[in-house]
């Protein structure tokens, strides 16, 4: 099966993407503060592994995953442990994690598949577990200048999806920032509990 343009971008540009200068997400410490010391965290879309490395250094039990074989190799070199190559749609865990960190990753899930992916994440979390996910805001799905697919949801659309999916204590924030493409970006941050 040929790679789609999003997968092809990450396979072909893995080293450059993984080694770019990048600050840790400002929400990471807040996410970790909501978890018990040593909590089990699933990182979906770990990219170059910087966030996983930070969480591991702070004593958390992290399971890093990425859909790109080449990005997974880059992350493994950084963190010194295996990274599972897995698409979000392949997640099949039951009450295994206290937190799911999906920073700038679920934004590549086709809109039609988001309800199933969120259901899989919810099932993978223990009762009371927390999800953090970020999305590029928009009204219609599309592609960026690199050909990568984005679902571009609205905050209201995400709230409705999570509410319908049984999530609780849902917090949604919006802020302006940027991305790998250098374009101004409106970001949506979602935090919710199982």
C-alpha cells in the first residue's frame, strides 16, 4: 500500500523534523502535575521523542509511539528505548494508562475516524485518566504546504465529540502560535478525563 502524503512527509523528513529546534510544549508540566509520580503515560505521535525524554527524566513510565518508522528510529536514538510504530487506529489497550499525551498528533486523523480514535484512547485510560491533545483550528479538513493532511476541527466540534464520547471535565483552550511550516496557527488544546 503506498504511503499517503502525510506519512511520506514524515518518513522522508524524519531526521530534519526530529532534530529541529523545538521548545517543550508549555502544557506539558501542567499535564504531568495532574498525574501521580511514576504514572503510566502513552504518548501518541512522539515525533523526535523530546516530550517522552522529558517525561522519562521526571520519573514517569512512558510508552512512546509514532506512526512513522523513521521518526520512531529518531526518537529511539534520543531516549534510548524502543518506540512502538503504531497508527492511532491500531490502539488496542484496556485501562492500561493514567495519561495520554497526544501533542500535535491527532490533528492528522481523518475527521470521520476521530470518534473511533477517541473511543480507543478512552478505553486505554484507567478511570480518571487524562488526555491532552492539540489541534490546528479550522472549519474544513485540508492539507498544508507540505501536503500533510489536517482535520482542522473547531473548538465547538471537539467539545461535542468529547461530550458524546463520555469524556468528563473537558477543558478546551485556544491560542495563537506557529508550526513546522512557519505559518501562523490557531491552536486548540483539549484536556479531558475518562
